[in-house]
């Protein structure tokens, strides 16, 4: 299973973390390792360059924290205003999300 089907369950019954720049939806998987899905729409960032920048930041931040996330399927949704922020602000935002889910998943 790849693509949309792999993450359909995340949208059905997610654990949610949200702030001004991103919404992160998660749900446990049975694979034993975390997976990341990204959704950054044109409403969030008009240009492809800006959308790709947000996705690159999301992937890099996830890569840095994936060993703490156990078996979670994560979907990262960009929010309006995220594309105007600098990288440090976006990384700090994502770090708060990943830490929250790492604490929730600690007993996993």
C-alpha cells in the first residue's frame, strides 16, 4: 500500500497537534517504524518553490526525530502563513509537535 491509501486511517481517527504553522495528525501503525505524509496546498503557499520548501523542512525535521516516534503514521499539513516564516521558526514549531507525540508514544 502506498500513497493515499496508506494514510487513510490517519485521517479517520487521528491524534492531532496544531499550531500557527502546521497541523500534525498521527496514528499508531503496526510496522514498528514511523512514516511521514505531507500535504501543503496552494492555499498555504502560492508558489511551488514555497510549497517545496515547507515539505523539505518537514522531511528534515521528521528525519531528525523519527527514532523517538516509534511506530506512528504522521501526516504533516501546512497552514496559512507558514511560508512567510523563516526556517528556524518552522523547525522549532515542528520540534514541539514531534516531542509531544514522542511523549505520548513513550509507552508504545
